[in-house]
């Protein structure tokens, strides 16, 4: 017990000054201990990049849809403006050869087929086909139907 420092006659502050500091542990490495975690991290990063790429492609592919919906909101309930908006959106979403020549009941049948409904085959579709050439009274139901078509139609697959 000769190794211990002399503590007789010392007060508490002097004894605390005699204490040696506790050694700090070495810092913990942030590098994974096994290569499996590295591969898993790289795979997760790759999947996140792929998901971001797909989300960006989806966003860009639907830019015409967002623009048409904004234009529809500005058009009010005017059937002639709604007919033009639907025609332009269809020309973007589908091949021009399939859409540009359609008129009357064929145009309404195409609109119904492309979104899976039957709203254009009745009076609302007839109002849209007459609107560019004749005065047609405004109808909020036409606007609602056009909005539903713009939101839910399935565009043609494009080969890129």
C-alpha cells in the first residue's frame, strides 16, 4: 500500500485534485463492420435514385394534364373552351392519327373509351361536339365531366 498517495491532513478539494482523469474511450467508427451493410446501403441508395427517376418521369409525363386542368379552371363553364381543352389534351396523350380526325359521336366514343366511363355519350358529349360551331348554354356538369376525363384518362403507351 506504499503506492497510494498520502491523503492524511488534506481536505476534500486537495484530494479531488489528486484524482487522475478517467481515460476517454476511442471514438466509435461510423464505417460498418461488415461489407454486407455497405452493399445494403448502396442498394437502398440505388433504389431511391431509381424511384426519384421514375417520379420525375411521371411528373413530366403528366405536365399536359396539369396545364389542361389549370386552363379548365380559367375557362369557367364555357363548352366551346372546354371542347378545345379536351381536344388539345387528347392530341398530347394519344397519337395524332388516332385523335385529329374524330368528330361527333366518334369523338365522344373515344373520350368514353379512354377514361372508362360513359358520360360523353349523352347530352353532355353532344353539347361539347356542338359548342365550337353553335351557341351552347353553359353547364357545370360539362366542366365536371371534362375535369374527370382529364384526371382519369389513360394515355397511350409511347415507345421511347
